[in-house]
C-alpha cells in the first residue's frame, strides 16, 4: 500500500521538470532578445556621431524631439543599417539551423549548398557584363540577379532531391560541386573585368550593410514572418528528425516532404539575405551551434535562439566594423570570417572534449 503513490510522484516530477525546462528556455530567449535590443542601440551610436544611448532611445520612441541632424543620422542612416544587420543575421541563423537539422550535418549551412557563390555570380553578371536577368528593374539589377541565381540553384537542389535514394550527404556534395562551379565562372568574369568593376565586385563579395534601406529591412522582416511560423509549426517533426530518419519515420514524419519544405524556406531566407548584403560567412554556421549548446535540440527553443544568436553576431560585427579604425567602415563579411574561424574551431574542440568525457 505504501508503494501506490510512486507512479503519481514520478509523473509529477516529470511535469515539474518539463515546466522548469520551458521556463529556462523562455528566460534564455528573453535575455538574448534584451541583449540584442541593447546591441542595436550601441550600433546606432557607434561611429562618428555625438549622441548617447539614452538620447537615441528617446528619438526612436518620440521622433518629434529629434533635431534635423539626429533625424537624418538616426532614422535615415544608422537605424536601417542596425536593423538590417539583425534581420540578415536572424535569417542566416535560422537557415543554418534548419540546414544542419534536415541534413544531420553540423557543418551544413546555406553556403555549403552553393547559394552564396550562385548569388555572387549573379551579381558579377550585372557588375561586369551589365546583364540583367529580369529587364526593367533599374538600379536593383545587381540585387535581382543575385536573388534569381540563388533561387535557380535552389530549384536545382529541389530537382536533385526528387531522385530516389538521394542521401543528405549526396545533397551536400552536390552543393559543394555547385559552389566550385560558380566560383570558377566568377573567376572568369573577374579576369576580364576592369579595375573599377573588379573593385565593385570584390567589395560586394566581402559583404556590406551600406546598401541597407527601410524597404530592404521590410522585405527581410516579411520573409522571416512567412518562413519562421512554418518552421515552428514543423518543430516537432524537425526535433524528431534529429533522432534519425528511421525513428522520425516511425513516429509518422514524412521525411522527404519535410526536407523539401524546409529547403524551400532556407533557400528563400538565404537568397534574400545574400542578394541584399553580399556574401557573409560563418553566421549561419556558428549561430546555431551556440544555440544548440545553450538550449539543446528542441526546436521550440533552438530555432528562436538561433535567430537571436545570428542577429547578435551580425549586430556585434556591425559595431566592430565601425570601431576598428575611426572614420572607416570595414566589410562585415571579412570580419565574420576572421572571427568565425577560430570561434568555430573552439566549438569543435569543446564538443570533442565533451564527447570524450
């Protein structure tokens, strides 16, 4: 008779532990969001601008108190760049997180599949040859070319995934093949480019937030608003997929359809991000690893935190790009590569130590 309450006690302990894990996840995500808001303010005041964080916050909350100089610098120049860094970082973080999930490969991200090199080649066609894939787009032909080439590459991957017996490893190999193909075509264009065209192309490949506008920020946020709910809706299936394809299928997950749907969302996120700011490495690779180390594989916490980590990385990079040399803004893609390589190696070594322990 004394052993009867044991099952109820066990269930209560499980429920209590589950509630604690949810509360912990909410606290971590909320804390990361608060830090991100602070980095946005720091990004706005960094560089040659005489204003405090408090004054910037006051102008943002009440634009009528801004002077003419503050209105131009904050609303027209600094705020779009700061928000663009966060939006693009979030897009790359989410895209990298889901690529690692559906391919079950910690080294997977949008650039592994050749989307970045395809976008660079599309931009090169516009910069070097003056070709516009879609006529009549005016000054946006570089961005449009980059977007179209990235999406065409994604459609090629879609077609490849329709073949029978295609494994995640084969998809990555195809992506690597596309990466080298577009890089080779890009080198052909660079070889015949003028000095001015070559300088423009190299600057675009390095990644830059200088072309940020309110319209581009709105498009990035709209794409995130479309794709994120779908990924969150599939969070249970994506979490199950991390246990392996066979176990996920046994739980009723249509693995092939899930991969296609997620790949479509990842392609849209990557194409829009790269077409607006150029090639930016390691954000989609490192951001999800940080989120995974903090909250684990549960997509309900992993996905939002991956977006926040990506935004934090790129927002911090934007601040650093203006702080290295006064009066000079360095390309953010160059900085993310310099920071990302040693950081990623440290992540690999940390995970290896945990594995052996």
